[in-house]
């Protein structure tokens, strides 16, 4: 007895879900025609309708137990005879509500006219499949499609229809999402100046672009369809000089499944030679092929800019390297990111060797390096320039150098963090010139003071002498007595002698100022000291002066002989002249070298000088401080002028009733 098992099997196998069809097939295969026939024959009824119902229930109950789709059946009168749980789930209506009712009244998915037409076609023996269409059951919305097939008895007569309703709402939602995604991707890729693509390479060497955005028209000057099944048209665009490199890189990515990234050239029919950069990530497929998902962009303009920047950088570096200034770029940690040749030379390194090092790494003392870093951080944090007017630095040779630095905010290429550009100028020579200038100005100042003092002396003293002589001459003319005239003449002689002495003193001072270097000679200091001591032998013996000297026998000096004799004689004679009346005079004389300078120290235990009162006047002309009748106040004035005219200086320390000490730098 045949009851349509093959028809049902065909129905099950025609379902969209293959897994469901497989399950249905297994169920059907568990029964044979003979077994079913025996079951049917056991039914003790001759009622043809009961037999039909039995047969229908038998195979439907078995099939629908494995299906999640909705399944229902109608008899020839188009009344529901079966309604599975899938239909209950989709429609929300249980079988008790619908069994025996007419689909034209209760079917929730199709219009009556469409449903009636499909039922008629199915009852006429046609299998019908509807298009996907939406539904709305009491606010529950979704999408379904129906499969309708005639239901036959063992004689082949159509006794009704069976309908499978598949809810495809989830599938439709996914399709809509994919459609929107594809639409978005298409719009998005159209805005990107490059190509988004899939590239597949098969083990036999064939390759293709299963997907390529419209950008491939610009990148390779081919359409997506031209390379969808064969990538040859795109590969032919690769520059001959770069083809081997491209193939090698793809082969490595294929074999090792490593990301692919490469810059290469293409030769395009219209746009000529272009530079491209590609990136892609590979996935191994079941068939042994590899599928890359990637992106290729045109970097020709970037390459041109890079080449231009490299040329500018090379020129800029050449300019930097010719600068005498030291130039550095540092980050906030004080690491050097760039240095010119002068900067590297300062540390006896090359510009490449100095990169990445800090001041402390380069031998700068830690405390000083931290000061440098502090000012660098300040520039970065405030985004304002910082100027260091001058700073003292000890170089690698232990020599003193003076530097000036300007630090400005800077954004260094290749660093995403703020940096500082530092320009260091060596001002050591300028400092030396400034020191020499200051010394010169000091000397000029002193010379001006002496000149002013000299002018004052000339004006005051000569005027006094001239006035005195003029007055005596006037009195002489008016006097009639020979005795009085003789007395006035005596006074006139005295005044004349005083004028001569003054003029002599002034001539000696002038001579001190105008003596030139051609009068310098190499002199033995010890010999000239003994010469001065010998000149003063009478006074030394008369006053029992104790003199101790400490002078190297070989100590020599390039000096004007008359100046050296005058200086030594004045210092020794002053020490004796201003001895203390209550103790034996003691004089100490020392001479020695100090940093290339010849120093002389003369100390005594005499009456001393009140420096609080007389320090500024001590070396003035005609300045006396002890009331000695033979003191003219010109010795120290001349001594100071002689010392300073030779580039030296003189200092004094003294305390009343304890003594005086002169410290002289002769040269």
C-alpha cells in the first residue's frame, strides 16, 4: 500500500534548512512500505475518511516532530485537519482554535485572493512556493514564505494540501543588516582614496580579487569585474622592476600567514608611474588557498613630499653642521634627538653617536645636568622660550668656558611629544674680551683719576707759586728800603725754588705715564732688591732695622729698570720712615710666582695707617698722614702709577700701631 511516502520525502528534502531535511529523511528511512501497510491494515474501519485521517496523522506526526517550521494540512474542502506546534509559535493560535475552520477565513499571512488561487493550483496537483512576504499578527511583525503541496492517498488521489510555513524574520533582519552594511561599505569605500579588497591566491598560482571597491579603477585602472575571477590584469600593472619584490612578499605571507605590507610601483596606461602602499591580513581557506583582506593606497604624492623633505632635511643638516653654534633637540627627559656637528664635536662624538644620550651620559656633572633638564622641562611645560644669558662650564680638558643658550618649544619630526630646540653659543672669547675691556676701562678710569688729580695739582700748586711770586715782585717794586728789598728777594728765591721742586715732581709723574715698553729689560728681582737695600744702608743701620727677605735667586721679570728700582726703594724707605718709636723696626720682603704673575709683599711693624679714614686718599699726590717733616706725599702716588702703567696693581692692609702690608702684582 502506497501512502505518498516518496512525496513527503521529496517535500522534506525541498526545505531550505538542510539539517531539517536530513532529520526528516532519517525519520522516513526508518519506515518501509510493508510495515506501514501492516499498520494501516490493522485499522478495523472501512470508513474511507478515517483511513485518510489515519494516514495523514501518521506521516505528519512523525515529520513535524523534527521540524521547527510551521506545518498545517487541509482536506479537499479546504478545512484545517492538522496544525503543528510550529504554527502555534508563529501565529500564537493553538490547534483547537483552527482545526475545522477555513483558511480563507483565518490564514494570517496571505490575502484571500492569493490564498484561494494557490489552493486551487495545489489541489490541481501543482506544488507552489510563495515569495517572501511580511506579516503582522496583532502587532507581531515578521517575514515568511510558504511551500504548498498536494496530499494524496494510496490510489494517487488528491485528498487535500499540506503547507510548510517558514519564518524567515531573523534571516530577513540579517539580510537587511548585510544590505545596509554593504551599502554603507560601498559609500564609505567610494570616499576613500584607495581600494578595499579581498585577494585570493590558490596553491596552483592562480589569483583573483573576489571583492574590490570602486577605488581599484584608480589604483590599477581596472574595474572590479575585470579582476574578480582573475587578477592578471592588475598584476600586469606592477612595475617590472618591482614585480619580483611584490611576488616574493606575497609568497612569504602565503607560506607563513604573516601580515603583508609593501610599498611598490605600478605603470598605468593613463596616469603613468605611481607609488602604492598595500596592507593585508591573510586567512587560510579550506581549499588550501589564502584569502587576504586589505587596503591599497596611492602614496605617490607622499613619496614626492618625502623626497622633498629629505632633500630639505639634508640641506638643513648641512647648514646646521656649518654653524659654529651647538644645536640640539631634546625631549622632556633630556634625551638628545638631534645634534649638529658642533654639538657632537663638543663631546668628541659624531651626530649619530650622541643621539639618545643625556647630558649626564655625556659626562656632565649630575647637579649641572639636572639644572639643564629643569630649564628644558620649563620650556615644554610653559611653551615659552627660555634664555640663559651666560653659564660657566668646565670642558673635557678642565678648561673654563662660558656659554649662552636659547631654548624654544619645538615639535620634532618623528616624535609625537613636545621637544625643545636648544642653540648654544660659546661666549668664552667674548667674556675674555669683556674682562680685558673692563680691566682697560678700570685702568683708563684710574688714569683719568690720576689725570684729574694731576690737573688739580698743576692748577693749585702752580697757581699758588705763581701768585706768591707775583705778590713778592709787587712788594719788591713798591719797597724803597734796600734791607727790605733784600729780604723780599730772599723770599722770592725761596718761592722760586719751591716752584722748581713742584715742576720737577710733575715732570717725574709725566715721565711715569709716557714710558714705553721699549724700555723693558729682563731683570733679576733679587739683585734689584739688594740694590735698594744698599742705598738705604745708613738709615737701616741708624735705626737698627731688621729686614728679612724671601726671593728666589733666579726670579726674573721683564720690567723698566728705573720703575723697579723706584718701586722697591719707595716701599722699603716708607717701611723705615714710618717705623714705630717704641719697638725695633722689622720689615719682611717676599717675592714669588702665582699663576704666571710675579707677586711682591712688603710688611712692617710700624705705626700703621687708619684705612677707614685714609684708604681713598692713600695713593693721592701730596697726601701725608703722620706729620713727618720730610714727607712730601708723592712717593706712593708715583709707585702706584708706575705699577699700574706696567699692567700690575697694588693693595694695602694696615692697622694703626700694628703695621702695614703692601701686596703688589708687578706683572
